[in-house]
C-alpha cells in the first residue's frame, strides 16, 4: 500500500500547492505533471522496470506524447520470474525479446479502470498482440491473469496500472 499512500499524498500536495505556486510564479513557472517514465523512475518499486525500459531503449518513446496505458510490473513481479530469466532478458543479444515483452505491457490510448464498465476487453498492445483485460463487478482488474494492484495513476502522457506479474505475448 506504500504506492497508494505515495500517490495520494503527492496528489493532495500538488492539488493544494498548485494554485499558490501558479499565483506566485505565474502559470509558466509551474511544473507539468510527470510523464509515465518520470513516475516510474521516481519510485523504487519500479527500479527493475526502469532498468529494462532503459536497456530496451524505450524510455524516449514512453516519455513521448502518447497517450499510453501502461501495465507496470513491480520489482516483486520481475523477481517472481523463473531464475535467470530477467538476467537473460537484459543481455544485449536478447534485446528484441525484452522489447517485445515490454511493449506488450503498453496499449495506445488511455484506459482508466474507474471509467471502464465490468466486462472482458481485448486491447491491442504496441507489441502487436492483444492483452485480455477483465474488469470485475467488484472493481477488480486483471490483465492476462496478472492482478492490477493499483489502478489509474495519471501521468501527463497516459495512465499507469500497477500489476503483480510480468505478462508475456502468447499467454
């Protein structure tokens, strides 16, 4: 729940401070909302994901205009992969496979869980395959069987949903 507390506190702090800052320094001096990569890089929970994104040379693309929906695995999700898998994916000769896995976690457009009716959805990823998203009547969300443990983290270029597993094409 650390992420929930962090994002809630940040949102409250930013929401309360923004009018005062804008008034004092003018609109042009107020920092923009962080993008997807900046949010991930600013939280140690995503250090493995950030390393993988940098290794695959995707940071620039995921910092772009978007909008994107990113299903972001935590460090624990990467740690749950079979022994040696992550190390192998981070090797130069496996860059294409790493890129395919990472782009499978990204969907063009913004999809907020709070605005999505219960049901099953197949969304095309940047990798080219589709992910299966299930929104339960109780508000639970899964992506290819991985649980969304925190939904709707708003970024300047899209939205992040934190997941408890690494999803792979063809599952």
